[in-house]
C-alpha cells in the first residue's frame, strides 16, 4: 500500500528523486577519504603500493577467506585478463548471455574469441541453464554467467553444465559486489570472478578500477604477470602482456568504501522490497524476480514497461530520474557481429529487456519518502 502522506508533496511539485547520487553517498565518509588520500601522499607510491596489496587482501577476505584477488585497471580488462590467464586463444568459443553490457562481449572479442550467445531467464534476466544446455558443446572453452543488475545467476547448475564439456567458468560480477547464491559469494562457483569498480557500482572507486578473484593462486599470478607488461619484475617480460593496474590511490579509497559496503547493500535490498510491496499490484509493469537461493544486491532495479519512452517522459516531468540498461542486446550491436557463432541470433527475452527495460532510482541515499513518491508517480501513470 502506498504511503498516503506522500500526497502532501503533490505530483506536480518540484520534488526531485535522483537516479544515483554519488555526491550524497560520499558525504558522510569525506574525512575517511581525506585520510586515505593523505596516506597515499605520505607513501609517495601511486601506481602500485601498500594500499593495493591491502585492498586485494581485504576484498578477497570480504568475499570469502579462501580466495585471492588481483587488482587491475577496470572491469573490462579483468575479463580479458582472466580469459588469457586460463589459456584461451583466438578462435576459442565462449558462451555469454545475450543481455549484458557491451564490455562483456568486447573483452572477449578483443582477444579474437568466438562468441556464442544464450538467452536469459524471463524473470531474473540472468543466464538460463536450460538454454545453456542447448548450445554448449565440446567446442566451448569458456562459459560466462553475468550476475546482471546485482542478481546472482544459478552458478551451481551452470558450473555443472560447463564441467560436462571441460569448459572454464568466469563469473562476470561487475554488478554483484556482495551478492550470494545459496549462501556462497561470487567467485566461489567459477574458476575466476571479475569485478568492476566503476564509480556507479555498489563498490565504486573515484575513477576506474577492477579485480580478478579466484581460489587458484597460480591463475592469479598469471593475471598479475599479464597485467604488468608480461612480467612480475621490473624489466622482466616473459610474454607480451598489457598495462592494467589498479592504482594505489583508488585502492586506498576502495578500502574506505569496503568498510561501508554491507550497510549500503542492505539499504539497496530494503529499497527493492519497498518497490515490490508498492508496485506488485500493477499488472502493466513486470518486476524482477528473486530466484530461490539468490541474495541479490540490487545494483539496479529494472522493470519492464511496454511503452518505455512515454513512461520515462512522464517520470521525468514529475521529477523522477530513470535509466536504460541496456538499449541493445549483444546480438543487436554491429561492432560485435563478426565474432558471433551459432545457429540463431534470436533471443526474445534479452530483446524484451533491451526494448522495454527501465531502471528505477536505486541508491543507498534514497529515503522511504523518495521511494513512496516514485511509486505514487508510477501508479498515477498507469491509472491516468
């Protein structure tokens, strides 16, 4: 039921509800960030250093104590570094969901991998194991479940299917910091997991950043080597690698945020439940489902609305910001066309999200009053 006290504002008021307010999110920790910045200045280490080492250790412990992490420049690099470290080479086949951000496909296309797409579940919008079974084969070298919008894919079933053909599994966890499946966190189920620390993520830096997580210490040494111009020591180049390192300042700032991430994730879950309670009675809007066994962290709260443009225009007029994630499924992006393999490029569930998905405001700084207002605006749209 809607909170009727919201009506005091009126739908024609100047009330504004932001989609994401990074300024407000950082306000309470300003002194902590300044102290972290001073620590890096004192160390005079800016590319690598103590803060990177500490963050890698603390982040891995936060996800799970038997895991390790290596920082890198961004989440896209994390995917390609993990694939290279697993030994994939040009021409190898990787299976990814048709609905994900372009970077998932881009990372593998840049390595010359052949991409086979699989449709997503119509309710949770993550990789569907039954669809995976239909397209996986002995040619498949890698399967990449994407924990889209902060919702964990059913990675136990996916891992079992991949193991059946001897394929590796990399979990794309760019949007899933802190998410769990059957009580176990991201990275538990695959050979590796990759993260993005882009500023808008649940755990976001003040710039770009990424990490590869794994139980396999040897795999991570390969990641570290490739990311450091192909060597572990200065002027040692064992192979042609790349330059993809998490800098010391971003690591220091991420260490601060890591102290608050659990609280922020709980607030995201609370906001999602408020949306569910207040919007569940609207038959014209499709809400995301929570799979049994999943503990999402709601990087985004995406709903399906038939007339998206009209709906978003109405929200904007009433002061409610919204977003689209993402306007094209991977098979609809011409830049990736040459990398696709498979007998079909029709993925109706992914296409539906691309055409009708709307991301509602989602930020730990949103108040109950904000969410009540957003839901009242949505109700007024469908009742008008």
